[in-house]
C-alpha cells in the first residue's frame, strides 16, 4: 500500500464531526444487545489506545504517556532520562541518547531498521506518535543482542490483537484533534477478527500542520532584537501528513503467529530548505541569495514487515522479522532560477534509501541458563538523482551490507545472583565512494545482576562496541561529492555501566522507587563527517577518524505512588570530550553538538476514579551550557540557553457514553521562548550571509483538545 504523490485531501474536521454521531448511534444500537449492568473502568480506553514506553533508564507508568495528546515523538520520549528528541519541524524528529544522535542508534519500526541518513537537515525517523503501541528504549548499548553505539529504540505499531478485548469480534476508533498553535488531525481505525485465527487492522491518520507562533510571540536574533520581516510565526512548517497502516495477524495455533504489516507515511508541504534551522537563518540566506523562502517538498516512507512469533518446548521462543523500508525525499528546486546566478541548479532533486533485511532471535531456558542467540542482515541501498532545467543530470548510488550473529547466556548462579556473558560477530561490506572495504570485529559483553535485598537490585555491565563507516548522505548526492578515504577505520569502544534500583512500599507510599545509573562510553577512532582538511592539502572537509570520544554521565529517578496519585522525578547529564588525533588538534576536547545541560523532569498524575477523570502535569528544566569547542555546532557562539517548559492535561471518560474520552491540555503553559538543546542552536558567521542565528524554535503556548471514541 502506497500513498501517491498527489494524495486526496485528508478527512476534513467537518466530515469527521458528521461521522462521529453516526458511529455513536451504531455503538448505541450495538450496546442494546449487551448486558445493561456491564461496568466500564475509567482507564479502559486509555490503556487500550495509549502508547506504552519502556526504558532501561527509568521505571515509567503508562497514564502520563497516554494523556499527552502526542503528535510528535518528542511528546512521548522527552520524559525519559538520557533521551531527547531534537527538531521542531515534522521532518526533523531527531532522537538523541546521551548526546549521540540517531546515526549512532539502532532505530526500528515493527522490526524494520529505520537508519537512513537521508539529509543532514532532517532526522532519521518519520512516524506519527498516535500509531504507536509500544516504544522500547535501551539507553546505552548493554548487550550483544542490540547494535548501535548509543543504544536502540524499538517502535511497535498498533495491532488488532492488542486492541480487541476478550470475546470481541470487531471494533473501531474515531479521533479528532485540534491545537490552536500547531495542527488539526482526524484518525479512523477499524479492527476485527476474520474467523477464529485471523485478525486485521486498518488505520488512517491525517494531520494538517500550521506555521506555529513561538513563545512570547516575537522571533529575536542573537542579540535579543526582533528580526525584521518576522511576526512571531515560524514560516516553512505548514503542510499535510498522512500515516496509514494495514496489518494482518494469523494465529497458526496457540504457539505460533504470523503478522504482515504495510505502513505508508507521507509528509508534504512548502517547507523551509533547511528544516532543522530556525527562521532567522532561513531569512538571512533567502534574502542574500534572492531565492524563495519555501520549497515544495515531499517525504514518503513505505515499510513492509513480516513477523513470526513462535514457542515450543524444544526450540524455545523465536522472533523473526523480514522487512523492507523504502524512504524517498523529493524537492522541487526550480526556485533557484529566481536568481540567474544559480539557474543551473534549478530542477527536481530526489534521494531514495531502501533498507532490506531479516533478523532472528531465539530464547530458551535450559535449567540455570537463559540462552539467547540469533542473527541479522541489513542491506542499505541509496540512490540520488537530479534533473536540472538546463538539461543536465546527476546521479549516484551506494550500498552497504551489515551482518551479525550473536549469543548470550544469562546464568543464574543462585536466586539472587546471575551473570550474563555474550559474544557477537559483526561484519560490514561497504560499496561507497568513501571506501570499498570490509570491516569486521568480534565484540563481547558481560553483565552481573545481584539482588542485594528483595527490594534493592544492583547491576554492572560492560559491552564492547562496533560501527563501520556509514553510507553517505542520500539527498546531497549519495556519495557523489564525498572524498575517497582508503585509510578510514571502523569505530570501536566500550560502554560500562553501574546501576542501582530500589522499590518498596515505604514512606507512606504504595510504591516508592528510586534508581541511578552511572555510565562511561568510550568511542575509539570516532568518525566525523566533516573532518577538516588542511589548507596545504586543498582545504574543505571529509569523513575521517578524528580521535577518541569519551562520554560519561548519570541518570537517576525517584517515583512515589500512593492511591490515585503518581509522581516521577528524573535527572540526567551526559558530558562528552574528544581526545583528538594529531591531525585534528583543533578539535581537541570538543563535545558532541547534541549535548544538553543538566536535565530535570517531573511528572505528576492524579486519577479521580469516581469522576472518571485523569489529570497530568509535567515539567522539564534544562540548565544552560557555556560556549566551548564542539562538533558541527554553531561557529561563533555555541552557548545554549536553559529553559523550563510546563505541560498540563486532563482526560475525561463520560459515564453516559461508553468508549468516549475527551482530552484537553496546554503545552508550554507559560509560553516559554526556547529551543531544545539537542536541536540546532547558537550563532554562526558565514562569509556571505553574515550572522546566522540557528535557533530551531519550539512552539509557544498551545491549547489542545482531542475527542476519542473507541467501540
């Protein structure tokens, strides 16, 4: 299933409001056949449709996630210590873990690898939060099972199996959402059983995004002056987003299940040329070059997955995924013709990245041993093409095949102590402009878990790391303009962690929980895409190993649950520093550009069961960062301003209508003027454009309302 490049208009708000009473009347007719005394718990529909987020760095509840009316992945993940999502633009959902960006993480949807370096001005992940059933985050690489230098994020989309209640044959959902400073949306879902063993889900979500207003209603330059030509509204964000999913499941028998899913995602609009940079930069470059501010842009992603889940006494449990993930970015760049000096660049540009692969993992209990083993193969193919109005063309393509086999064994020494050794063989075959070589390595891991008491758990782990040189950036040429580097080496390293977790009914709580993780990640032969070339050798930059990067930090949390009240406080910091090689001493002691200051988060939830009402408040406070050498940050002043953002929301389930929920909320309650510190920030100087204030502003105060009916 693919959404065409000229999709039909999304469901209008008016049409969905017409559909909603019809669906309600259908449900009321259906309900007449049900027992009148059937009770509905207040949290039923919330749990059914909410997204469950699990993280290795914190113990999370589910209520605070489901009530956020998330329309950007950042709404789901910014409460997780060690994790942030940079980028305010719909094209720029850029996940970072411990300051490492998405190129250093393993990101998947339904088992399909999403790592595609499409464009350095956008993120590697495009998905709408509403479609997600679970998000499973490994903060740091602590096992031979998962690749990625900094950890992994596994997204799983909704399925009929999860939504159907016991004995239910079919159901559906209609949702309408509106934010006065962001977007409006309409989603419709149908799910049911076809016979006794087959289930199906069909989902469609249409979002109309607006140009939002920043906090305070004024867009300012680095010196605090209002930017000429601005009115407080960020241009280059307005567009339409479609996300559609068709998923079939077949229960072969009680122990074996196949599922096939097709997801089609499209984001289309007249967008800014650099979606990760603020309006100040866009205006400065546009005014200097005499070209358009907005460019017709279309990003599409089609993901096909075939998943198998099985279990037997002899083989253990088996999970296998066969996938294809096709991402395409198109932009109409005929606007370059507005300036005769750039007319030769006018034309149509397209970049395509296809990931095809398979992964298998088997888990089996053998007495005191919990053995896990498996393999994965992913083929990365990229293609760039440009057709210019002057009749010329450019094209290029690259390919990498990344494979691994692994085995680990959790050995339970006694009831309180276990050790987990593991080993992984990695091999990567590169056919790229930078290098045509094979990189391989054997990595190992060792973890120890010890229950100091029934309520206190201690864990220590160390994991060797591996990453070969990645494929070239797709949309800027798929290697067409890269420089050959026959001497480039793979990245290796070591991630070491010590964590302590506690949970008990103390201090008057039903459960009081606390945890802390201290980590050190050493990345040897760190690869930098813009390593500077000496002027004597021609100048410019290339992809090269620049030294050893050390990242160390802390993640901690406190949780307090009593009755209908839940509170979670978390803290995280990740400091990074490069020990540069002799050829790159100018970068010595540089930090990662996505580094954040000390980050504090507080989430409060209160459930009024009798009123069928849930209340939520969350706060994120990030301290400022002083200027210093970094990698790929602002060149003139890369200091980062601190900020505090507060969000408030409430969800109500009216007793009169089963399945209906109404959610209202205010994001950025106090209208903070800010940018996430893992987004583009700071001031650069350009020889032609002058000052470029890169601040990627987040939305100001946003009133949101969502009507959700599940039947």
